[in-house]
C-alpha cells in the first residue's frame, strides 16, 4: 500500500487568488430595500442631530454674551435675562440627545437586519455551490466571509451613515459660517484644501491596497489554524505540532509585518496631515492679518474664522479616516456579494424524477472521461464504460489514486463528466433532479463517516428528514446499530460529535449506514466503507452492509479484496480505464491485474 500511495499525485494547489471583486450596488440594494424606512428615518434623525450640532455653538455664544453682559453689574436681572437663552439651549440639548438616541438605535437595527440577512443568504448560497468550489476554496476563508467580512461591512455601513452625515453636515455648515465671516479667506481655503485632499487620496489608495493585503494575510493565518485545529488527530498522529505551529507563526509574522507597514503608513499619513492642517492655521493668520491691516476683517472675526475652520478640518480629517473604513467595508462587502451571486453549475433542484414504483436502479457509465476542475489537464477517468445491473453488486478495485472514488463522486453528481454520460434506468442523470437523486435514490457510505453534533436520532434522521421514530429504529436495526445505541444511558438521544459522546469508528460507521438506509435507496455506494475499521468492527459492519445490500444496486469501492469476493462483477480500474472485469473466479483464472493484486495482498498479510 505504501508503494501505491507514493504514486498518488500531490493534492492540487488551491486556485490562484482572484482579482479583487467590485462592489455590486444592486445586490446591496436587495438587502437594504426592506430596511429603507428605518434607514431613511435614521438618516433624517442623524441629519437633524448634526444640524443641531452646528447650531449649538451659536446658541452657546449668545448665552455667553448674555452672561458676560450680566456679570458687568446687572445681577438682579440676571436670572430673568439668562432664562430664555438657557432654556432654549437646554431644549436643543434635549432634542439633540433624543435625535442621537433615535438614529443610533435605528441604525443598529438596520445594521443587524442587513447583516443577518446577508449571512443567511451567503450561507445558503455557499451550501449550494459545486463540490469543485469547495476543492478550490478553504473552509476557513469561507467562514471568514460569513463572520469577519460581514461584520466589517456592517460597521462601515453604520459609520458611513452616522459619522459621515455628521462630518459632512458640519463641514457644509461651517463653510457657510466661514463664508459669512470672510469670503476672501474662505476662497483661499477652498484653493488649498483640494490640493491637500488629492494628496491625501493618493496616499489613501496606497494604504488601502496595503490594508487589503494585510487582511488577506490574516485570513490565510486563520485558515492554517483552522485546518490544524480541525484535524488535530492527524497533527498529533504525525507529531506535527511544532511544524504546524511553525507554519502558523510564519503566517502570523507575515500578517504582523504587513500590518506594521500599514501602521507606519497610517502614522506617516496622520503626521503629514497634521502638518498640513497646522500650516493652514498659520496661513490663515498670515493672510487674515493682512486683511485686518486693510480693515477688511475684525480680530473677533479672525478668531471665529480660525475656530470654524478648525471644525471644518476636524470634520474633513474624520471623513478621510471614514473613507478608508468605508472602502474596507466595500471591499469586504464585494467579497461577500461575489460569493452570493455565484451560480453553481449544477443547481441543487430541478429536473425529472422517476416514480419509485418504476425505478429499477440500472446505472450505466458510457465512455465517461473526467478531470477535476482544479486540475483540468489531468484525466482521472478516460473512456470509462461500466454497467451496474439492478440489484447486483459491482465492486471496483485497483490501485489507490486510480479513480475509484471519482466514479462514485460522478454518480452523486458532485462533478460533471468532461465527456460521456451516466444514465439511471436509461435517463441521463444530468436531466434528473439532483436533490431527488441524492436524497432518495443513492445512499452513500464513505470510509470516514461524518456525524453532526446532535443526537444519534437526528443524525440518522438526516437521511430522511420526515422519518418517524419507528423508521429510525428499523434502519438502526438493519445497520446493526440498535443494540449499542440503546446501551447508552440516553439511548437515541445521546449527543455525538465534537460536543458529545465519542463513538468508535465501527459505531460511527453503523450510524452512518442507518442514516443511508433510512431513505431506502435503490442504489448504494460503499466507498471503502470498512477499510478504516479493525477486524472486530469490520465483521459487525460488514454484516450490516451485506444485509443492507440485498435488493439494491450496489457500487462497492474496495481496498481490501477480501470484502468483495461475493460481488456479482469485479472491475479493475487502472489509469482511469476498466482494465479487467469479471467475477472473482474468472479474474483469478485470467491471471491478470486482479490476480496480481490478490497475490500481493495475501503476501502483505503473511
Ligand atoms: P481512488 O479512489 O482510486 O484512490 P480517487 O478517485 O480518489 O482514486 O482519485 C483519482 C485521482 O484524482 C487521484 O490522482 C487524485 O489525486 C485525484 N483527485 C481526487 N479528488 C480530487 C479533487 N477533489 N480534486 C482534484 N483531484 C482529485
């Protein structure tokens, strides 16, 4: 087996990184539309709060004037005079608080609703993708899209509305004040600012691309951690902890380095913008001074101008930071929408189905050639032709990597043949409803069954969601699983999987068999179903499988030749073609590849 495995080509590299997707506003609109009322209300409230913010300094100034006026001696009338502006200010404060509360609460609601529906839609879309899609994309990165990217998108969206509105309103409001104070100085400011903004935008673009690379690197590191933690047994079994830690450290270091560079860039950007902003103050005083000398400006006006222009600068600085955040959010959103709008090449549903009373279960592979989408140049199957007669067992044997599991994957329509057709009772399976085919016709039992973190009952019911308890028990009995399940204190309600009881390999396999049998499939695929088991469990599982096989078309993919002697037809698959076919005796007599495999396996055992 070792020699055979050595010939298996390396696992294909994941697909090349795709170019950065663009943000699709129409998709965004479908998520936003249901929230448009709440969003409009939030925008109106936020705008109101921002306008009040512009107005508050004016009111404050009036109050200070009154206070200053009173302190010069008219103490008796102080309360009376101060009451009116103070009350007005208090009312505006209260209103401002109320509006702030309103828009933040509404925005939180809109943000959560949009993010929630994006998550749900993305998850649904991911589950519908072709199996080839999952060959090319790491699970960790996909999970990142669901969590980090949507989170990022949501927070930038909220920031864009709340801070963006505030900053732009304040900027516009203060510009009006500036203009009223001194049109000439405002004109100068208007010349200087675009130059600075353009320079800022240039540096900003560079920083954004750096930020994107840093984000991708962080996702890559997460992917490594995810893979190692998810497969901790394999890591442990190979004593690869240090190597995996080393791999993770390298990725984290690279992410850290990129993020540090990003930090450096941001720091330089901030430093330069501070310099520019302070330069504007100096310039204003310089030019304003000359205007004062010409009696075009009073010292008080110059002071007010400085204060207002500071507010403008602060708001604009805020907006530039916000812009970076918004761009990050947009690219996170674009990555999500890219997956959302991805259409699988085989839809989950749609197509014909054969009524169960006339379903025979005859399967034919006609001249099928196939290469995996991730490895287009490499033909795994070439001109593969095979018939699985109804209610018979056909075993496929052959060297590992020869394409045995690929045959099963094609039958399940996990992939589409590159050439040739596969038929079920004469119907091309590409014209049949895939969900019917997978859900009702084919039962698939693999080498390493996966159980979900729920009760055994629910795990078996996975095979047929509407099944009654009695049907589940019957399937479990057929799979030799009923006894051991009932021996647990919680019986069928025992929770298994990562958070529950750990089942042995043989027990897991029997639960998986029960799950596959529950749908009473006409076709059963057993992909090396017992090869991961010890001799004791293999016997019990084999019994269950033999029982399960009767009355069904069975495709048996076998590693251990001992399990296939009884098959009606044995096919030897080598280099993607049927090299030999016949019964055990026929093939032994022929003295070809099969006889050689048998000889080798007997020798290995002795
Ligand atoms: P067997 O079941 O006979 O061991 P497989 O059908 O698993 O063989 O694999 C046949 C060939 O296809 C091997 O070279 C293997 O590396 C390749 N292969 C299997 N699965 C994939 C996949 N998802 N993407 C790309 N190549 C694959």
